[in-house]
């Protein structure tokens, strides 16, 4: 099993300026890429930050995202209904980069978005254990509190990328949630839901691709369980399994799908076969851009995971229709 170390106190070594690359048990230090990209134009074109929150109850899966690309910004929110097996609402907003702020201090998990049709605020309150989310994206309204006090530790990764680039990312899961979501004329309680987040901050290559999967729910044997897998980008360094109060590192993910038919079932595994899941989509959030110099396809199917996970301690967990997402990202920016 891959060993995790304690997070470094800084992104770079103070003496050598080398990147503290690795996979860590716990949160990221402050992220400052000014040394790696001293030119303002380079940071404008390459510096990307996003904060993504996932709230999953027995009834619905809710996602909210703030994305700042340097030269543009966007936000989105969607609600996927378990009983319906599809997206009940999927809303997006696009604007100038000044419309979105994502903090360079990951300990705050703070972000704010003010874009046409969208108002989003997220950040830690009080002694830092509670994450407060207030969001409205068109007719989707979310008000939630995520309590990290009893959650297992997050996983953090700092990784070198091609073209002398780098990324820092932190994923957390199984935060206790209370709150509500309204979409169209429907209302759902989020009390007792499971909360997760993805904080990512990096200087990314001109061509960036990855596949990602995230799920939260309950194993058939009753444990609270969450899964974060990625193929590409930072690789195995950010792959993890959470079970109740524990966190285990996993090998890099492997996603088998048809990109032209993304709503067909996916196979989701790890390199060593410890994760063996089938993902059945019921809908997808999608953003496509083609501006010649900038082209992107961002696709995030929503649905359920079923299958088995072999835990490093010898247990085998069975998942049956646990809510989650997969993702295809292929962007030229």
C-alpha cells in the first residue's frame, strides 16, 4: 500500500525552490505559484483554480462548483434524483475572471462567485470545522453546513506536470451535512447527507486531460464510504478510499467508457484491481467551448456505482447503487 506522509509547510522548499511533490494525509499548505510563474501573462494563461462541493443524501446528489481560469470564470450547480435516475436541474453561469474568487489558502476552503444568474459563497466559519455554503444558480438554491469535526482526514497531492507545470489538490469526504436544496418547484432536505469537496489549484499544461470519479454513500454492510479516483493529472497521489473515520490510499484509477456515448455504463477500476465497479449514468453536466485558441470538452455524468472494493486491511466492501459522478476533461487552454 502506498504510504502517505504529513503535508509540507509550504509548496516549495525554501532553499532549493523545488516542488514538495508527494501524496499526503491532511490538508494542503498555502498555494503560491509566483516563483514557478513569475510573469503575469504566464499566470493569466496557465493558472487555474476551482472549488467543487458534493452533497449526497439518500434522495439526491447535489454539486456546486466555482472555476476561475485566469481569463474567464464559470460556476454550475446540479441536482440528480435517485428515484428518478436523472438530473432534476442543471444550471451554469459564465463571466469574467473577476466574478469568481477561490482562495489560495486551502485551509479556508473559501470561494465566492458573482456571475450573471449566479451567487455563490463558501468558506469555513467559527473555529474552522464548519464549512458554510450558500448558493443560487438560476433556479437552484442551496443552503448547507458541512461539519468536518468527525470526518476522516482529507488526501492532498502536489504533483509536477508536463511543460514544467504543477498542481496542488485536496480532496475531502464524509463531512456531516445539514441544509436544504430547492430546484424548480421541489424541495429536498440535506440533513444527514454526506459532504465532499475538491480543491484544486495549478499551473496547467496547454493540453490537459484527465478522467475522474467520486462517490459517497453507504456500503451494503452499513459503513459510510467515499471514493476518489483519477486517471491522469496527479495520478495515484490523490486517489483514496474513506470508510467511516478512516482514509486509505489507492492506486491510480482506470476508466473504461465510450467518450461518444458517455451515458453508456462505465467500468471503473484501479491498477491493482482493488476497485472493481460499474458506473451507470443517468444524466450528464456538460460544457463545450471552441474558440480556436481555447477548446474544451468538460463532461460530468451523474449516476450510481455498484461493485466491490478490496480494502487494504483485508475487508471487501460491496457497493450497490451508491451515488456519484465520473468525469471526462479534455481542454486546450
